[in-house]
C-alpha cells in the first residue's frame, strides 16, 4: 500500500502517521509520510489473504480497503494506492504500479 497525504489544498503533509490494520488479526503496519507527503506500507499478505478486509488510518480518518489480487499470480506486485486529500481517502488502484515504479527508481539512485 502506498499513496500521498495532502492537506486538502494539494500541499504535502510531511511527518504524518499512516497505519494499515488487518481487520481479522488486528495486526498493524505503520509508515510516516516524507517531505512530499508520500508513504509506503509493506504488509505481509499471503495468497490466503485475498479478499481480506483492511483499515487504513490517518489520524481520525479511517477508510476500508479489500486486499484484491489474484492469489495464483506470483509475478506481479500486489498492492493499491490510497491518497488522503485532507481527511478524504481516495483509492487509485490503477496508479499503484506506476507509483511503485517511480518509488523504486528513486530509491535505486
């Protein structure tokens, strides 16, 4: 899971705590936004986790996401992009791969 956090006017919010919670187990993964408001959370979800409900939190704002992937596909990266614009969360699943590639490319430099 990855995404951007902005203040509702398009300005990045650095240093924000974003938490992903597995609803079934209550296990959580935490990230902090960087200077661009960007966060990355690496969650260990196995094939059996397809369809699992997840909660994504930014302060008091909570959105629900479903782990959506093909459990037989072990080639493609599994994930989604969720941006917070103020307190409103917007899932942009189609942007996940491009955003991940940009992040990995920047990290390799």
